[in-house]
C-alpha cells in the first residue's frame, strides 16, 4: 500500500475518533444524571473529593460497597480539574470510550491492515451501546478500556504461543486495574474468552482429554504466578487500607457481588437469552449486519484474527447470559470482537456509502438527542431545576433536605449533598430538616394540622421517576414556617 493511502487511512481514523469523541461529550453537562446509578456514582465521587478520603467510598455519608474505588478516583479527579458537575463525572467514561476505539484501531491496523482498522473503529465507535457507555458516569466504559487491553494481550500471546513479556505485563496490569474498577468480573470475562477459544480449537474432538490439554497448553505463557503477584501489588494496598478503615466494607462488597451473580439485584434478574433479544438495539445500526458477520466469521474461523474475534464475542456473551443479574451494559466486552467481525463484512460490501451513512447518521442522531432534545424535556430535568430553586432559597450545599415519596438520588447531587430520602410519615414540625421535597400525593395525605406548619415555596413541578416503575409525580418544595433565613423568590 502506498504512503498516500496509508496517510489517508490514518486521517480517516483520526476523523472517526475525533467525531465520535465530540458526540461522546456533547450535552453531558445539560442532560441531567440518569436513573439511580449515575447520581450515586457522581455524588460518591464528589464526597470522596470533598472529604479527602480516597479509600472508603461513601454515598451521602453511608458506605457504598457497590464497586471498588477506581471509578470514583477517576471521576473525583475530573471534578477536581473541571469542577463538581455532571460533565466532569461523565468525562472518564467519554475518555475511556475514545481510548478503547483508539486501541482497537491500532490493534486491527497491525494484524489486519488499515482498511479493516478503519471499518472496525467506525463500527465500534458508532454503535449504540458504546455511545451510551461513553455518556454515562458508570463503570462500564472504563472497564471496557481495560478489557480491550487484556483481549489484545491475549491475542498476542495466543498467536505467539511463547513468552512475550510486554503482553504478559499488559494483560495482568490491565486485569488488576479492571478489578479495581468493577471487581473480579474481569476474570470471568477473560475466562469465557479463553474457554471458547479452546473449544473452537478442540472442535469435534471435544471428548478427547488430550485435545483439550493441547488446546490450553499455551495458557502457561500467561505466567499465572507472576500474574497473581501483579494483581496483589495493584489491589492489595487498597484492600488493606479499606479493611482497616471500614472493616465491614469488604464483606458487604463480596456479599453484593455474590447476590448479583446468583439473583437479580434491584430488579435486574433476567433469563438466558436476554442479550440475544437486546443486541438488535444495543449494536444498532450495525445489528442489521450481525447475522452476516457471525456466518462469515464462522466460515473463516481458520483465520487467526477471525477466530479470536469470535471467541472474544461468544465467550463473554455466554458468561453474561448465564449470570442471573443482567443489565444491557454487561455485554459490552463482546463489542470489540463484534466490531472486527462486522468490519470484515463491510470490506466486502458494495454499498459502502450506505454504511458510512449508517454510522454518521447514528452519531448525528445521538448528538441531536443529547445536545437538543433531552436537555429540553422538563420532566427529565426536574431534580436539577428543583435543586436550583433550593439553592436560590438558601438550601443548597449540605443543607438538610428531606425527600419524601420522591426517590431520586440526582436531587442530592444537584442540591449539593444534603438531600436524604425519608419515610412518608416523617413530614412534621419536629423533623430535623427545615426543608422537604415532597410529591403532591404525599403532601395531600399529610394531616391538615401538620401542613399548616409548612409553606409551599414553589409551584408543583411535574417529574417522571423512570427508575421507580416509570411513575409520574408532581413535586413540591416545603419549608417550616417558623424557620429563619428563608429567601423568598
């Protein structure tokens, strides 16, 4: 290939990555934090930054034993540099998705050439789930970054079947950092890949123990003893410190991980086949090529990169289907392999202009959605607008605010960390908080004698609690009449 063509492909890759990164960033400040998880991660990171305690994650003062600390470290660092806001909380995810695309581009360029690298990167960066992961302040985009490093290292070692110290170190270091991001699930992800790859090599000889031994013989180049030492060096310092500071944290973390694996936590239990149904939307717009990509990949499974991409797709996918607790983002580790398989189809596709239009159209659609549509849907931004009112009335920062029948942790983040959920019957003149955010339904159930001790400070505001059964409510700001320092709007 001429230097001119190489330069053209390189510029094409830079354009894809730059365009995708722009989409990953647009609207991140104006679109309110979603669901329950985003505001919990953001508020936990902010509390870590404010308190200076980078060891024990806490949400509204209580232990948050949901994840190890790396995601909070990343988000708190971004907040330190760019301010304590939603955009800063989401920045690590956006950067991680960009770096994942760049890693995939470099990997495919080296082992399949510039043309397939261009298409694989385009498919990966413009698929629906990758864009969503890049725009939310949760763990999945950061985990994907470490996963791609690990998968690339495994390919190098599998292909060489001999010692390659750079790949060994990259594999175990990325695995350790993935563990600090989301716990031991990374071992399950890589284990699924390795077992699937071995099964493909064994093929019809699956009854032969000798065939299985031969298929996994190369695993010794992973240097597992060294790997355990590296994992210990990366993870142990935090484990020792958190266990000393909060001995209950690790038991809570492991108990929660076991619950997630064996049952549907927080209503996320789904049967096998869940991702097979969702993939048509999650991998959109490229899901229309998914059957052709899988069929072509299976026909060409003797090709090294294709076989590995199949294993990297199927292995993590099957593992996630078998785990009871399911969320759409859990299948994200299969997307690098899917992008490689799909890019091979696109290279033979005659309608490449249609393919370009599909990817560009998807990125443009998401830019319009996040940049124009979502910021202007009032019911999705109720917590932020209520928090602005509270701050204008002197109830910002860590001023205690009772949330009654309105269970949205995003209010706590936007208000400044003082809002707490309270039971419905706790609205009374003797409660510790002078302020309350309460639904009109709950307000109407409060006895008139108690309501007389409170003043409604703003008109009702309609909100949609989509994480709580998709419930529509109207919310009010109430304040004790006898409390001083009220700034009327």
